[in-house]
């Protein structure tokens, strides 16, 4: 196997990545890093206004970024996402399953509607994207990278009120491992990233001092902290990594 020069290890030129929920928060951090590394980036999102703003911003930085409106819980939307991405860029090489929701609801007040919505986006959506994108990757015959954004809650509950979210993220981690086994024969590497507390619009975009005090590193994470790890897994830096979950939590789980 030829050794790749250091200068080329993080070069994603000619690659095409789909990032679900890729317009704000962690998704923005991911999209930004992949675009900077030279990848064509498709932002799949339900929110047109946010996504178009991100496309404009990243395009001005010389990125090749496109928005495709998509509800990841819809099978027809995912099929169309794959077709539209191929039409725009010719291939799909990287998939980042980032879209997710986490409404705080205690078990006593949790309704089947809320539970089904969380599972639909966080787990069904991850399954649908992985299924149809991996079929395209297999057809292309070049391998690929699939990266699932789970959570530290896939390993240990962080707080009361997230039983539905935790169920979806445990499922996402189990799905990641099994699919990594199945797709390895096609040179498709499947991994996960488990973020801890990240300052995003979902958390008000601000550091929670009470939560930050529990983190050994003394701060909450930034979206770019996740973006950099996605870049690692999407690149040749992670050429021998599959079925793994990287915890990015500033040491929170140590406590």
C-alpha cells in the first residue's frame, strides 16, 4: 500500500459529502470543515432559510456547497436526495448522519407522538440515509465513509427527560456497529462520533456554566470540535478505522 503524503491526508478534493442537518450548530461545523478540505458538500435540511444562508456563506469561502430540501424521516425524500446529489456532483463518497432532535420530556409526560418523532428523525432517518447512500456507494465501487453523530447518551444517560433521545442514540450506536460489519466487504467504513455538551443554537448557543463545571476540560465544546473529528474520519487519516465510536466530550464521561 503506497504511503500518502501528510499534505494529502486531509485533502477531500473530488469527494462529495452529504451532511444531514448540515446548516446550523454541529452540522454547520461539519459542513464547514468538509468544504474547506475540498469536498463538494450537500446540506440536507428541512429548513430552507437556514440552509440557504449556510450555502451562501460557505460558497463565498470557495466551497462547492448545495442545499437539498429533505426530511430524513421520509423514505421518498431520501431517495430523491441521493438522485439529486448524483445529478449535481456525480457521486457520493461521504455521508454524515447528523440530523437529530432532543426535546426534553419526562417519561410521565412523554407521548407516543413525541417518542415516534424522535425515533423517526434520529434513528429511522439514519437508517434510511445509510441504506440508500450505501447502495449508491456499492454501485460506484469506490468504497466510502459513513459517519453517524450519536451522543454520550449512547453510552450513559446525561439527564432526566431524554429517555426517547437516549433510546434513539443507543439504537444508532448498535446500528453503526452492525452495518460496519456488513459494509466492510465493499470498503465502506462506518463510524460514530459521540458529542458531549456542545454550545449550539439548541442550547442557546451559549456555554452552560453549571454543565461546563462538570467537564474536566472546563468548557463546553464548539461545533468545530465535532467538525474536526468528522474530517478525520472522512479522510485518509482514518483509513483503518471502522465500527468505532469516538467520544468528544471534554472528559465529561470520566466523571
